[in-house]
């Protein structure tokens, strides 16, 4: 009964009327018309957050990279491809948002040149020149009227250290950290565990399905928003 | 009626007892535990070829990169990730095959170093060092007891020139060429058109769904096999 108390079904309306922008999925950084760099993000966590936030009464905008999931009902879903597309879509929709949850796995680097025609195989070795993409969540956290901003950190090592560094460096209000590349949980999985940090606080959510985990995280966000 | 005569349903058994190895889908070339280079191949053409070949009486082995399609019934499906994995799986299963159809979009290049931990964002610019992967279809066509070997060419320009060059250079028995990056057809699509070339011959299959196109191509292969 105690565990069941922290889910969307039993917490109706705790985000009533709040405007939430959520990013989800991977991005695709094109090399040419057919090839691209991407990552293992399935979008499941971001989509679960969008669905559960809507059930908790929020007005949800979901900016999603290419995934195989269906757009959630009653959610304004905006489909994008690259990190640059996602940056533009987020900036276009950020005004008036109360909360921003950056659950997408945005590419850190993108090719300097996109070839207009398919690259032909030639040399034995080749080099790909990449440059940094714009940091979406950090850009949001720097805005004058910034929303309550939550980032994600998916790490293969030094989880707490990297998450706390990201929280402070990007001036986030909260960061949700999870292991990737482990046996259970992470990108390809229906389940996950989260270690959540904010200024002077932290909370652990143990391994559970992403729908339930999304509810738990949203309840925590609603608490911290009023704190 | 004439058009309907060239499909799998009305040509039962034309590949009866033939052993066919088909590759399908993209490959994923890892940069680190979460990031990779891939391409827009959906695997639909290769999976349609596997299904239709099985219906035409063939014993089918399908070596597939990561796709969202279900393994076809009565087909020996081998799932792989990288170009190197696909090469190994094809070599393991090639002995005794009568026909090899290389429908996969195999990466031409793969990272020289795969990072064991997730790469951290640092410099403004970075370089990715890549080297050539092994050419699977050319390796098969060089075998002493080589099967009847069909390659694919997906091009954004110079379709005929690139296809004929590939046919000769890789010593293929046949090549099926198609445009990609057009409005209709190609990687992401349920439909496609093919321009097929072999020594002293060619045939055009106009835009149709990939299941039907697979039957048409297999009927042509069966004819050329006996020629």
C-alpha cells in the first residue's frame, strides 16, 4: 500500500495545469543520405514520463528523436531527427513551460560536413571530423525565466561523480542518473533504476518498469517544485 | 494474369531444395558502449526475399543485422550486430549454399578503436578514425565453390554505372540496383523498384511492394541459375 501510494493512478492531479516539456529518444547525425551516428536509446523512459505526466494533469510537449514507439495520447508530440533539430524544437516550445525533463540521449558530436551523395568506399582508412552539438539542457537552465530543469546522466562508470558534476556545471535543478551497459536496466530495457540528485538531497529508485519509475520521478519533481 | 504469373504463389517449387543464404538489414559499428554508426536500411527487402524464397521451396538461412522485423517462419535466422559479425556468420554458413543474396547494407567503414567506456564530451572538435570492413559479397564471389551470388547496389547517383562497376569488380553473377534518397522506394519504404544487371543482360522491375518485388527477383534468379 505504501509503495502503491507513489504512482500516477493514486496521485491524480499533482501536476494539474503544469506545462512540461520532455525530450526523448536518440538523435541521428547524418554522414550522408543513408549513414548516420546514433545511440542505443529506445525513448521508453521519455515516453513513459510523457504519458504519466499527462495522467497526473500536466500539459505535455514531447520532443522525440527517431524511435519505434507510438506517440502518447493527449500529448503534443514533435518528431525530430538530429541534435540541431531537437535544439530548435525545444527552443520553439520552451516559453511558458514550468518543467523541462531532458530524457533524450542527444548526440554530443555531429559531423562537420554532411555529404550530399552517398560516400563511396575508397581508402583503407578514413577520418570523420566531428564538432560539438549545442547543449540543450544547459541552454535551458541558463534562460532568464528558466523552468524547473531535470537532466539525465547515463553512465558506464563513476555514476555519482559524473551526475553531480553535470548537476552543478549545467546549473540543473535535478539530475536522474542511471547505469548503462549493465545486465539489467538502461537503454534497451523495459526496466531501469535511478539515482536522483539535487542541491542538498538525493533519492534512490530501485529497479522497476519504466512506467512506474516515471511516476515515482514525477511525484518527486512535484514535491521539489513546491519545496 | 501475366503479371500475376510471376509471383511466389503461382510458381511453387521453382527453388525446391535449393539452399539460399540471404543477408539483410543494416549493421551497427560501435564507437563505445552506447554510440554507433549505422544506416537507414530497414531489412524489409532481405526479409521479403527470405520469406518468398522459403515459399518457393528453398532452404533459407537469413543473416540479419538489427531490425524491428520478426524472424520469418521456417527460416534459419541468425542475428548479428556489426559488419565483422555478419562476415563471420556468413562464412560459417556458406558451405553447400546454392545461392547467396547480399541484401544487407553492410557498413563500409568501422571505428579503428572501440572505447570500453562511454566517451565524455571534451574538445570542440574531434576526429573518428575508421578503417574498411571486409567485403562480404566479394569474399563469397571469390570462393572456389562459390554459390550463384547476387549483390545489391543502393545509390543516390550514377545508378547504372556504379551497379555495373560493382558487378564486374566483385565478380558477382547478378546485381540488383535501386535508388535511395528519392521520394518513393529505397530503405525506409515498403515499396521499391529494381534495375537488375548480369553479364549480357538486364531487367527492370517497376515500383511495387517489396514482397512482390522479392518474388519477381527470385523467379529471375531461378531462370538465370538454370541458364
